[in-house]
């Protein structure tokens, strides 16, 4: 059975470029499988593109605000989980 660990929360979504801004409560890495969940959101995807301060990074750290490329629409307040 897969376990999910809360890693952050969506604070903004840019629909034109499909990028979610996520405030991280814990570390996330390139290649991690994540789930973004909310009242109307249920997306599973692999982290393949994230940025901090408009620069590509391989790891987002606790406290970072990252830009995360998402494959579908998300909303502010949606929770981001890492699937363990």
C-alpha cells in the first residue's frame, strides 16, 4: 500500500503556463511521485520540472516556495503529497 506524506500546499496557479506555486513543508526531489489533492483536484504525477526564484532545481527544501509544472488545473489551498 502506498503511503502519502504531506510536503506542501498550493498557494497560486498560473493557468497559462500550468505552473503551481507550492510552499514546501518538507523536501521534494526531481523524480518524486506526487499527488495534488483538494475538493475538486486529484492529480498524480512525477516531479519533472520545478524552479526556485525562476531557476531550475533538482531539490526543493522545507521553507522554499517552488514553481512546479503540473499536468492539470490545481487550486490555491490544494495539498501536495509525496507518494512513498
